[in-house]
C-alpha cells in the first residue's frame, strides 16, 4: 500500500486497450476537475467520502496528468464548495462538502439506478408567459420538463409542484409518431443520441476484449472504470431519460447503458482491489470498501 509521503514517482505503462479511450478523452477540452468529480462520486463516496491527496496524484499520474494540474483543480473544487480540505501534518485530505452531497446523490441515482418512467399515454403541459425568469426555466428543466416552443413546457407524466404560478395546465396526446416528434422538439435528443453513439464506438472494443478474456491489472481496471463512468456520466446526466414509447425504437441510450453495465461489472473486482491497496483516508488507513453499494450498481 502507498502511504503518505511515499507515493511512487512514476507510473507503470498502461494497457494498450486504454489508449483509444484516453485519445477520445484528450480530444475534448481538458477538465481535470470533472475527472476528479468522477473519482469521488464513483469510488470515494461509497468508501466514506474522504481521501489523501497523494492517492489522487498517483491516479492522475497514471493518466499523464501532472501534480500541479491536479492541485489546481482540487483548489477550484474546494473554492466552489464541492470539497473540504483538511490537513494532518504535511498531508492534505479532501472530502465531499455537505453542500455537494445532495447533488452527488441525485447524480448517483441517475447514473447507476434510475430507469425511465412508464409512459402514461400523454404529456402534461404548462403554458406560461414567455418572459419568465431564468430561475423558473432552470427549475422546470431540473424537474424533467422540456420546451418544444417558447412558453410551453412538457413532461411525460404528471405536472410537478415546480410549475410557476399562473401556468395553464393541459394534457397532450397523439400517435406514436406525433409524440416522438414532439419529444424531439422539446429535448435535444439528436445531440444526446450522437453522444451515445460515440460512447458505444469508443468502449465497444474494450467490452469485446474483456468478453474474450482480457485481464487488466488492478490499476488499469481502476483507470478503465474511471474513464468509463466519466464518459457515461457526462452523457446520462444531460439525458432526460424519457419513456421508451416517446423515443426512436433504436434509441442508442439503451445499448450504451447495457454496454456500460457489462464493462463495469467486468472491471469491478480488479478496480476495488486497487482501491483496497491504495486509497488512503484521513486516519492514514485504507478506505473501507462498501461492496453492497457498488455491487448494486446497474442491477436494474
């Protein structure tokens, strides 16, 4: 086990199967802070929520991300209220701030557990004044509403208490083709579908090699799990998760979720073993595993 003040100065070579995935990640804007959020949500929160900075530096060295970049990102997340820093001697530890726990819980539910609602045969619609405040729009979007036209908001189910005062409530029904067309206007489903297709193209080769018997090292299993969830999280948190009845029959989100779940299960034992040996908490001891929590993920 690595211990404070004794992390390895260099990282071992990565498995070649990870390189196309990293190339896909590096093709976009550099957002180390977002990768850190993935690590906390997927791996650290189930183990108590606090970790030694040295463990994080070791993880990101394995991705060729320098210590200075990670320290800057941690400072940003702390300043923004997502993380809280503590010190023991020269060693820094970070845990999820109370303000961020509710947001992490919602994201965790949507990534690993939440399934689309059952279609009840109609949309509930709200008609409001077009010049509503931005806060009203944000609340409606967070509650699951989409907007097919200015002043109109729809949701595939019953209207929620977040509806602005004075809104007119109606129900909208139609043929299968009509409700799909309306959904496509209300939510950016084309953009989301394209993102799922890219996810599938990037991760299907890894899934195929794992099915064929590839055994990654424990460290590489952890890296692959982190990259998998990071890529999936960035799509699914923007996905309104509509009922299948209002989506195209070949909606790629279904295939992407099945692929993500299959790969995650293949990586779970090795990645958890790496965390057992390397993830250090505020008491300078290994973070205690939570097999029930992580084992229940994607068990729809």
